[in-house]
C-alpha cells in the first residue's frame, strides 16, 4: 500500500471542458445529456443503443483516467462495476424512466404520462384491485414463510451447532432441499397434496377417514405453498445461524458453566449477540426472496384460490399482457418497499454500531 | 460408583455445561430429524427408480426394499433404471420409435450457462475484490454496499428492462445474455467473499515481492491467487447452487437452443396434475441434483463462509 | 472447609496422556501454583478440577466431596480464564453480576456486591463499558472481580497474568495476592512464569509431561529441588548442571571429576551412600565465591562473556574443555573477559543428582 502511494505519479486531473481521453467528468456530463435526449426523442430500441454507447464512453474515460494516474484499485474494480451497471443499474434506471411513460412493448408508441402509471396501478378501478390483492398476498406469504423459515432454520442450526459423529453427512441431508429445482419440488408437492393419490391425503384418509383436499381453500393453498417454500429455504437460514453459532468462542460457554449461568440466560447473554446480526441478515435475505415468490405459485396453484403474488402478477402484466410501463411502475413500488424494509432492518440490526 | 448421564447430556445438550463435543446420542436425534426433513427428497429419488405404472398407485408405493420387513409389502416396488434412459430418449407418439428428447442438450446448456456465468463472476469479482482489498478507494464502503445491494434487489425489478434490452440487442435466447445476467447476480457475493479472503492475507510477502521488482500482475498471480484457492472453490460452489436452479430468468430469457433443465423440466411436465409423468420428472430431477449435491458435499466446510458473504470467519 | 484434593488423577485425550497419576491437596486459604513449561498438563489439571474436562481416572475432591460426575456449575467454584472470557455483549458491571444470578438475592443486593468488588479492584469507573472498550489490565481485573464476587468453595486461575505487560503484571501480582489473602479459600493458579509462582504461591507444584515433579513451598523448590528438571526450571539465571563422575566421598566432601578437573565439593552427607559413577552436580550461579588461588576446592574457568544485570553481573565462564558455567557476582566485583576464575561453590547450594536425575538428599 505505502509502496504504491509513493510511486503513484502526481498528474493533475484535466479541467472540466478539456477534451482529453481521461476527462471522465466531461464524459459523464456528455453521457447524461445525450442519454436523456435519446430517451425522450427516440423509440426504446433506438435509445437503448445510444445509452449503451454513452455508458461505454464513460467507462472508457474512467479506465483511461485510472490507468494514467495508476489507480490500480479503480482499474481492478472497473469490470465488476461495468457488468453491474449494464445488467443491474442501467435496467433499473431504464425501468424508472419507463414507469413515467405510456409504453407497451408490442406497440411502438411511447408518450410521457408523468405519475399516471403509479396512480393507475394503485387506484384504477380495473387494474388496482388485482395489484393490491397480489401485494397483500405477497406480504402475507412473506410473513408466514419467513417466520416459518426463521423458526425451523434456527432450530435446525441449534441441532447442528455442536460437533458430533457423522455431522457432515447429516448436514448435507438437510441442505438438499435447497439444491432442488423449484419446478421439481413444487410439482412433487402437488403430488403430496393431491386429494386422490397424494401421500398426505392417503395418510389422513387412513387415520381420520374421508377425502382430504389441501389446496381447495385459500387457507389450504397458502399453507401448502408456505410449507413447500419454508421446507426448501429453511436450510439457508440454518446455514446463516450456524455460521453465527460456531463463531461463539468455546471459552465463553466454559465461563458460563463456571458462573452457573442458566441455559436461558446463557443463550440470551452469550449466544444471541453472536447470531443477532446473522438472524437479521437471514430475515432480510429471505424477506426479499419472499417478494420474488413466483415460481412455486406458478407450479402449485397458478395463482388460483387467491394466491396470486406480486411477482407472478408482474410477470403476467409485463410479459403476457405487454403492459410494460405499468409493470415498471409496479416493480418500482416493490423496490420502494424493499428499500424501506432494508433500512428498517439495518436500523434494528445495529443500533449500537451507529452510536459507537 | 458410576457417573450418571442424564438424557439431555446424552444427546449433547448438557454435556459438561454444554461444552464438550456431543456424542452418538446427538447423532441419533439429529439423524431422525434429518431423515424426516430429507423424506420428500428421498421420495423423489425413489420415484425416479419406480416402474412408470406404479407412480400413481393407491396406496402409494414408497420404497424399493422392505427394509427387513419394516415396510409392509403393499408399499414396496421393484426398482428400475428405465426412467433415467427415457429422460434422454423415449417414445413420444403412440406406436412411434424412441426419439431424442433433447435433454442431453438441456443438461449441456445448464452446465455451460451455470459454469460459465459463475466463472465469469469469479474472474471479474476476484479482480474487484483484490482491488477493494489492496487499493481502497475513496468511499470504499459505499461501493461495497452498492455491490451488495444489487444482490438484495428483487430480481423482478430489473426483469422488464432486461427483457426489453435483450430483445433490442438480440441477446434474447442466446448464451451470452443469460450468462452475463447470471454473472451480474453472482458478482455481489463473489466480491464480498473473495475480499474477505484477500483481507486475511498478510501483505508482507507482497511488499517483499514488490521491493524485489515483481510487477503488480506477477504479485497478484504468483503470490496472492495461490493463497486463496480454497476461497475460489467455495465461491464457485456457492454461485453454482444459486445459478443451477434459477428458473424465472431462464424461463423468460432462454430460447429453444439455450433452454436450461429447470425450464425444460417445467415444459416436460407442464400438463400438470394427472397428466404429469412423475417418474420421468423424478428421474430428471435426480440427475440434475447430482452435480450440485456432490459439489456441496465436497466443499461443505467453506459453505458457512459463503452464506454469510464472508463476514463470519473461521 | 474449602479444600481441593486430586487423587491419582489421569487425563487422556485419545492415546495422549495429558496428566498422569497426579496427586495434590490444597488446604483452605492456601494458594498452590501449578508451574511448568507449556504442554506439561497444568492447564488440563486445572480444567479437570473445574469440571471442564472429565477425569479419565482418579478423583477430584472439592470441600471433602467427590465431584468427578458433577458439571462445573455444580462444583461451586470460581475461575479466571487465560483470555478472561468476559461476555462481550455485556457491560463490565453485568459481567461481574453474572455469577450472582443463580443466588437467591435481590437486585439491590446484586448491585451492592458488584459495587463492592468493583471498589476493591478499581473498576468503579468502567462498570458501564463493554469488554471491547477497556484495556487488557482492566479486563484482567474485571475477570478477577467476576470470580470473587461470589462466595465459592475455591478459586482457579488459568495463566491470569500472561497477557499483561511486565509492569502491569508486577502490580497485578500484588493485587491478586492481596485479594486472595483476605479470602480463606483453596486457590489453584496455573502459570508458566516462575516469578509469578514464587511470589504468589504458598506452595508450588512443578509439572512436566503430565507428571507432578515436586510439590513444595517456594523456598523448598528453590533450595531443595527434587530432581534435575526442577533444579533447571526454578531460578534465574538457570542453575548450572554439570555432568560429572563421582569418585568417592571423604571428609564431608565429594570427589568428582568433570572436564578433566578433579574437584572436592562440600555436599550433603547423604552423597556418601552413592555408588561411584555418573552424577549431575547442580550449583546456583549466585552460589559461587571467586577466590584468588586454584585449589582442589575450586572449579576453574575463563570469563568469556559478561552481561551486566544492574545490581549484579552475570558471567559466562568456560572450562578448559568447553562447559559453560554461569556465575553471578556483585556489581562491584570487576571481571575482565579472558580472566581466569577460581570458583568455590557454597555447600548449601550445591546439589548432587544421581544418575536417575533425583536429588541425593538422605
């Protein structure tokens, strides 16, 4: 590090308007202006190429600048930033722009409508009820499946927290559901749930008598989806919690034994502080994933019995009904919710870190 | 005088204040729980070796052996390997000849797309991680947080523009598009994880090499990289798990030539309900599970690190 | 009564024998140090007493009760760990209060007791801080405070001062000793630092390779080491241990030959019973008086290296055939490099160890 800074040359940065290959500030400025013009004036496919070219220009300016001034850090990081920019950040910005236009991907017309898309998806008599119910369903799924995953994952982690014979082999058994394809496990859950030939109904039938139909009511369908989702993803929570549990130094437990600390107090005073952050991380990851819940619903109910989730709904609107900009507005509403949740989690997760 | 061992101690919850390693008692308890948790998977695997006609039998057939009389005969079936063969080639129309199902291609696609995207993320991400670790930029943490955030974004938010973008550029249905996209989604944890490995290396050796006149490139390849091979392996496996089963993007962005197994699997059974070819689906899934299962098993020790984005160290 | 006793204690980890047939008893109010090089089994012994390890064979008896089968929480002990083992998420005050929760006392009483030990150990000002925010010395005091806040049957210390710097170590040694002397509990301290053991212990148990080599007061282990190992381990600079041939005994003196020198040494009369043959002669560096003439009573060597140690001077002298002899002389005794030294050992500090390494002393 020190070595690097001593040999770093002291070239000064070019002035804002100087025409030079390493003038990244000028490149950014030009890029933004040209992109904005292109988005407003050209059709989507045309503006795409312009914006893409501008991004390349900015990236090139950054690279030249970094190389000339020996910012090796910048050079090393640049490819990653570029990929993220093209695949995540740029689409994100584009869909933000799109959400202010009336645009359908199967038609060529495009027209600025301001906040109308947002107003429409939230309040329109025809469109809004579906959106709202999907959103509420998603929230309900998120609460149910995430809490189930947290509890099951936590309990599994407690089981595996210690070293015991064959632990490695048993752990992989529990991890396997996470490795299954959602399609296969989902379809097999329809089999387990099937009223005629499913295992669940066979067992219940032979114990209690009478046909048992899980997926027939909304509650049953939700329970069925939640059960399958929680079964698949509890191992993920388990891994996170386990990572925290194994990081607790052994001598703290020894000290607790000497100090005659009760199991309850030992958990809350010693163990929990080590896993609190990871529990929060698990909660955050799984909640965000829960907002993506679509594939399992597609396989299990196809949205029937009022189990439509916002993700599935969005795919339908944007991809099947070609209401692209409405979809964009919905996805920004989802993003807004996720950002709010993320910040809420971060705030709860480390209030102490902020003070320190 | 024998030392009394309580039940709780025996299953390892109380052994000397909850400290010592748990013994076989714990193994037994965990084995029962793990087995129950594993049952649905076991059922899929058993279905894969079931004769096709027994798939929907009532009562359901459960096991290829009676486990020494433990399972009543009515639940036992005779195992077969025919289903695995019919994954790749089977009679598609009534009375016709067996024809290729294209699944060899789909498996090939899955392998190419998953490994290429994970490798791409690994190359780009490792460079970036090295950069973040050795040449901290102004606002380093902000960059890192932004990178982490891209993993946290619901993918659904970017799906529309990505579809449009791919259609516009003609990347839709190509290998390159989906590989790039997966690579972007794998980048976040690759950077975080590899950075944690690089942070742990002592920089003394690197500085010594620099003083001896080695170029920066040589320092990276000859000195740093060999020390983080375990990290690279762990990152690869974790990326593989995340990418291998991805369904939604693959459904929307792959074409007939680049279709991955999860998508093809969905189409093979899309009739759903009673029309589903259960034994075939189980056979596909069982085959599809093997690579990622083996990879996970052999690199299990690094998994904890991957799952926490490298924030917990051993 | 607060006593600790271990009888024929053996602890194996797999095939490795960490402690073998150890016997030790600690009386009420007594402080015993387990002293030895790293890996000698002293910490394992302590952990077995605490119940953190289970004895493979033998008994641990605390306050007259065999506790082999009891977990640590039922042994009624207090322990200070090498790494202090303060609970990182709890403030110093709450750390100290932890052992009190099991006792049926009100929160006011808990607070009062915490304040009391905090005063003794000067922790009053940092009770609200987290362990991560205090210095090593404060952590150490907090760990001691947590141990003495309760009224256990005995105290165990595992290398309590090893992480402190020299100066802090010195003052903490005094503080711990002062605290312990006010309590009438059996105390076991594990240490690898002999100065710590010599200053803090009533008795010292010296361990090597899982065996207790000698148990005795600091004076005893220094003045009458039971064998070559104890002799070499206790005392700085290290005792001179010279391989010699024992030729016979007469007039209260042993005739020995080493490095082609015939020397008559005044030694313990029990040496008379020894057969002739190989012995080890141990002489403390401070036990030499330097005389001007070479006689049959002197060991002759040449000063080779001189290390001033402040009040004293350490001289590395070499005999004709090359054995190194360490001699400590007062500062005012000037010795030049290359000077021939004629050394007469003090009989009381001259030890003869038989071929098997045991001291010959009646």
